[in-house]
C-alpha cells in the first residue's frame, strides 16, 4: 500500500529542505569572510557538507523515532534562536 502525503506534509518537507539549504549557504558566506582560509572548491564544499550533516544530525536528535522531523526541526530552530 502506498501512502500519499498531504499537501501540508509536502509543504512542511519543502520548508525543512529550504531551512537546511539555507544553513549550507550561510556557511558558504561565513567561510568566505574568515581571514586566512584557503578558498578552493573542495574546501568550501567540505565545509558546507559538514555543516549540513551536523544540522541534519541535530534535527534527528530532537526526534526519538526518526519521524516527526518537521516538529523536530522547529524545536531545533527555536532552541538555536534562544541561545
């Protein structure tokens, strides 16, 4: 049996993906303004990849079962804002 996602679930997934992508883009800009860093494609991509992986890992840490990731993302973001 195939379970179809509702429009609200699809929208929530899209917003979660945009949030994670924005973390990566923010990291690129952050990397560029650091003094003394070597700017190469490989170094930038590795830095961004590590940032996105860390963000995804943090989001999953807010989910006890690997589900309800939209809610986990919301808790993660709100926790980051509070700090």
